[in-house]
């Protein structure tokens, strides 16, 4: 039964994702940046690399290289590493093209990362891919004009989860070892992180109703039913909120109060403040942003995207040095 539900959920969502890629996600059309596509960040097992609707097995990234101008001609570009959303079970780096092009045109070297997806690849595969991609970028970023001492992590939805988990684990290295990750970037290189409508606690998120089928997504990721001891054990390692320490780089959180998982961002912001971590929030209200739902970087109220991008740039410029 789970396989049948997964099949229908994945391919229904993949259909809408297909429409999004062709009509909504690539919103920054008139870009000036150069795009280098499909660079492998891992030489590992790439079996079953392509699926009918998603890039299930690919461990590749695209690089968005800014145009040189008088302001940055003699400097390396600050680096943004971006992870796409999709519930860890669908989507690919093309979903973030509009966002990545826009950020690159503001003068940042953007790495847009693909990772392996559920249900074929379960926990901790996605976390390992995330760590491997980030370390590869740290090792090779200079080649593309990047400043590896000025790195920002970012992502939307599931991508925000992956980026935030890495940022958290960087200051709580026990959970790196628990998922067999042994290489990480130096802490001072990570200047900050920007998360858009992410999942930050795998225990509480499964109690949210009418958000696609979040329980099924979680079960496909962990290989365990929410509420079981196995699930709770993995959730302890995987949940960002549960592993947040009082030492971490600054965080920018953007979400809409119309989003059914908005509480995840609210709770994470509170946790960061309780730990005296620098955090800035952008939460769109229900009255003035009636179409500000989950996924506003790709579709919905364009004002949310415009405001979020403007505030994101301000955040980066504030903590870049």
C-alpha cells in the first residue's frame, strides 16, 4: 500500500513540478551570468541516474558565474550553495534556476546542487550528498572565481532542511560521525545561511495536517513509520532544532504564515534566539499576502519572492565580512 501511495503522490507532484519548471520556476529570464551545467561532485555509484520525471540518482551541480564589473573585477565572488526542494522525493536543480540566476546577477557565485531522492535512496543518503557537495565546492570553488572563505548555504523547503542540517552539524560534529560524514569545511568559511519555508524538526512536522502527505514523505525518507522507536532515533539525528547548539553562523528565515508548515520556521527562530544565535526573520502575514503559500519563490504572490530576495541580499551583505 505504501508503494502505491508513494507512486501516486510522487507522480502527481512531479506533474505539477513539470509545469512549474516550464512556466514558473525559471522566473529570472534576462540573466547576465554564465551557467556551467552538470558538474559531478561525486564519482560514486550513479546507477539508476535518470527517472521518468526526476533526476533520482544524479550527484551533479550547476554553477552560475556572475558577470565581472568594475565593483568585483579584482575580487573573488562570495559563494552561495543552493539546494532545491521537493520533499526529498522529487524535483531537481532546474527548479531553482530563477533564484540562482537572480543571485548570480547580484554578484555571487552560485552552486545549484542535485542530490539523490527517496524512496529509492533513504536516510542518510541525502545528508551525505549534501556534505559531499559542500566539501567539493570548498575544494574547487576558487577554480570558478569563488571566495571559499565567504560561503553561504541556502535552500527552499526540503533543500532548506538539508542546508540547515549541515550548518547545524558543523557545530555539533557528533551527528556528522553518526551518518558517516568525515569531511567538512572550516567553520569560519560559513558566513551565514538562508532558509526558505523549510522543515526543521522531523517529529513535530508529521503532526501537521493537509500538507501534501508529509507522513508518507517522512516514512519514505527514514524507512520507518512516524511514532516508532526507529523513527524517533533517526529523527533525533536528523532534526535541526533538536541539535542546535549555542554556536552557529547567522541565519535568515523566510516563510509565509499561510504555509501549513510555517510553524517550523517560527519554532526554529525561537530556538536560535534561545541559543543567542543571530537570526533574522521575514514572515509574510495572511492578510496582505493572500497567495503567499509554500513555494513562493517559484509561484504564488510574486511580491513575496521580490521582497524575500531583497532581504536575502541585505542579509548576505551584512554578514559577508
